[in-house]
C-alpha cells in the first residue's frame, strides 16, 4: 500500500467514525408507562416475579375445572381426545424413551409455568377470561392431582414458586454459549 | 466439449461437466443405450395459442395445472385445535418459498389483526418503555435478508424406527425459506435503553395463546429483526402479520408471530413452549433445554418419494441444504447408499442461514439405487449420518404411524430415497 493510499484509508476510517457518532436513531417509539402496559404484562418468571395477588386451593379449582376444563381435558385431568388436550396428571419416567409423553409431573421444571400457561391460553375457547384467583385455584387443583402439593395447600405468589417439580434438576444446557 | 466423468458409484457425474460446457457422454453411458430419446413428433399450433387468453387478475395465483402444488394440512376440517401447513418441497425449485406455500403452524388459530390497531411494546429492564406500530416501524431504514425458518419438530417422522412412506413434504415440510425485511431488534432495544444486566427477552404474540418464548439478549444483538415484509409483501397472516420476530437459524417457535410485546428480563420465563414442547428428551432420560439452533441439514427434493422415474438415463438430483450456524460449504451426494460420494454443485449465491440448492448430475442405469445428500456448513459442522444421530439422540420406542406425530425435536440427519429397478422411489434408512 502506498503512503498516499494509506493516508486515504485513514481519512476514510476517520470519516466513518465521525459519521457513526453522528448517526441518529429514528426514535419513533412512543413513550409508554409500565402502568399503561399492566394489562398486557402477564409474563410470570420461575422465581415468582410478576405473580399477581390472590390465591386458590385445590377444592376451589376442582369446581372451576368441572365447569370450564373438563370438556376437553376429561375427568380428573386424564386428557381428552384432542391432541392439544393431553393428560394433566401422571406421566411415565423419561427413561421410557425419547417419545415419552411430556407431562407436568414428569417434565415441567417450574410450577409457575402451569399458572402462566393457564392464565395466558386457557380456556382454549376463551383465553384471559379467568380471574387470577381462578388461575391460582386451577393451578392448585392440577398440582394436587399430581400429588405435588397437599390437597389443603393454598397456592399464591409466595407458595407457587416453592413447589418442587420432580424434573427440575434433570436439564442440561447443551450450548451455554448461545445464552 | 469435455468428457463427463463419474465421480462416485451408481452413475454420479462430475458437477463441473455441466458448468458452461457441452458434454460428451462417456462410453459407459452410450453403451447403456438408454439415454437416447425417441425422435419428436411434427409440430402443430395448440388451441391455447389460437384464441384470446384471459385478462389479468389483481392478485395472481398459480396455473390451474399446478393445482397439486399446495401445502398439506394437519387440520383440514378446521377442528378446534392447532394446525400445521407443510411446504411441498418435492414440487418446488430454486430456494425462495413462495408466500402462499410457506409453512405455518398455529396453536390457537390465525388472529385477524387490524394493522392500524396493532401495537408492539418494549418494556421491562429498559430506561423508557416504548410503543411501536406498523406505521412507525415502516419509517425505519429496513434491512433485508434471506433466511430459512424451520420448526424444531421438522423431520420428526424420521425418529421412527421404520421409515414412513411419505413425501419430502410430509417429512420435511416444516421448513421454508424467504426474504425478510424489517427493523434490526438491536436498534429498538437501544432506543428503549436496555439495562446492561438484562439477559433475556420474553417475546409475546397477539394470538389467542399469547404465545411467548424467551430469547437471549445475545441473539437479539446478533442478527434478530422485527420483520414486516416477506418476499417483498407484508407478512402472510399465517406467518405473523403484521409483524414477527425473526431469529435467523433458531427454531421456528421462537420467531414469535403477531409480535406485540418484548419484555426485557434477567431470567428466562420457562414458558410452556420452551420448557416442554421445544426441549428434548435424551435416550438416557435427561433433557435438553435452550437448544435453539437448527443444525446443518439437507434433503433431496428430486427425485424423491412420489416421483417415480419414467426411464433410465440422465436425471439431475437436486435438493436444499441449510444451517442455522452460517453458510453451506459443501453438499455431497451418494447414489449407492453412502458407499461413495460426489460433491454437488451449489446453485446461485450461498447465503448465511438460508437455503442453498444443490444439484448433482446422475446417469441412472435402471438398477436399484439409494440417493442421499449430506451437507457441511462453513463452521465445519457435518450433517450426521443416521446411525450416529439416533445413537446420540434416540429413536421413538412406540411405532410412528403418522407423519403428523412429533416423537422428538431437532432431527437433522440424512434422508435416503431408494429407487428400485422400475424407478419406484421409497423412503429408506441406509
């Protein structure tokens, strides 16, 4: 590279740096407050972050289940005919093979996932129609069907993240560099 | 003219024999005597040339003669459950999947979203939560990229112990490839002022599942985009209209459709889809989480199950190869079940994390053959052989009776098509 070319390259590099420093992001997003996002902010984290106030028991959940869930998931959470409405109770050991049906008791690592999914997606024909107390009660009912809690346990923002799920520590993160 | 040469067993021809050269058929091929076509008939003007044709519709669709080139449906009667539509790879050429044929999976139906009312919010661990619309995103300088999108459950029928006798569409139809245009997610996160301790984003859709997935911030700043165009037009409804997350090379379900919310957090949400459906059981009963990347893979689309070869002679073996890691480096093809391999030609520009079409000239001598393709990406990852793949990742214990089943996830091993002496093609394991 000649001296002249090197100088040219240096000037170009400097121009580029200056230009990027001046480059303006369009900034077309409208500011919004967390308070105004509240109705949408339904994501529950496994440590219990963002769980709402309220609570429920298995007995309360059984009544709601009979009314709003049993048509698809069948009596006692045994699972219905539709492939999406699989069993909510039981589950074979995962050592039975790669095609073992994944269930709450043999697979889920966190009980918060049960609450989160019911709250965002169930009932299938009427998502977001349950109150938070109803979601807690249904979560309690399903966890007690699986003997993961006692029948009389009250499930709320404090107790739910503490439910010990059998498969919690059975996970490997094969590619930690992707996180 | 150059002499063609066989580069591998059962009639595979050097790919260079066709690159801008004429070809002289080598002695072994002419003595087979089967490549010579019968003389053509005298020509007449066909009826369609002798009358005024149809005038143009505003939105054109394929010729009525292409009526079979459609997606196959898992829920054709519109039942109240999820639905899958698979791309007919065995009937397509090139690399771009037409929008009408792009694969789609919906867990709670396709929402009918008014783009003027749709909003995307970015909030959580940011300095200032922001709300975007299709109109505001459209004013950004968009980036355009060609990327494949693959469901983690694509090719899952191949976890079956016995090969299912179905088309490449039924086996591999949950991957497609398109040109996407949108706003780099990093720009929007920077505008919101992302907290340096943030590790994850929870991306959520506006469907009736409010489907959510956790995405590493690392991926967001690598090459993630909020896509608003698909092959030059706004997204198809089944592909996330009016906006979706695009995470090139990552499992389809993470590319959240109907994107309405990105919450910046410090831990993954462990949503149902990430902890259950899209994590995998290993043969020893342990489970994999956060696999994300769709690994290097290829499959032959022609000839494949459903295309019976009419006659011996010349055929161009063709298929697609792709890798979630980067560009395809090479594709090898075998016609003798993996005993010998020849390098295929790669057609057109090889894009990162996108379909590359490969082609391998082949002289079929009318004897049984087993066709396979095997891809390597630029990072040196090789598509695994089936035996080594299932040794590591397992086979379904229960019989797989339908290609709609998902016995496991992330299948990227080799597909084999067995040709018998009549030219009938079966799906085989070899």
